[in-house]
C-alpha cells in the first residue's frame, strides 16, 4: 500500500497559540515510516518545515504520489503532545487543500478527534 506521512507547514499567524520558532523533527513520523516500510509498504514522508513546502506544495506532492492513505499530524512534533496547539487550523488547512486527493485520511496526535469534520 502507498502511504503518505505528512507534518504540515506550521504557522502561528493569527493564532492564539504562542508556537515554537524552532523546527522540530517529526520523530513519530520517521519511526512510523521505518515500520511501514519494514512491513512492505511504499511510504512518502513530507515535512513542511524541513522541506520548506507550504501546505499547497505538500498537497501537490501527496497528490502526485497518489497514496491509498494520508496520515497528517495534529501537532508540530511529539514534544508538543503535552501542550499541543489548542486549534487544528494548520492540519485542517492541509486536509482542505488536499481535497480528497490523498486516499483515506487519518489525523494523528493529541487532538486528532477534537474537532472532526462532518
């Protein structure tokens, strides 16, 4: 199965959250990639901050890969899972821009089901 793992491009403009100005590697996505590949899956891992891709650019890369499933993180890094952003603006923006082009979508992280879409 083709699976995309995405850490969206986190911005804190107009946010109630103070954010973190330093990039953090999405270790949880890296570990997941290794396990999925060991199980025989084809995996694309994207990090908006590291690769300097905004959410539109990330969506185009995912759409070109044409995965059966796209996993998006709801926090910039596992380090934020204890005090995650109180909003899902960034992952929601990514998923809205993806517009169904990434197969089944799965949100993972501290607030993955806090505000599910209809």
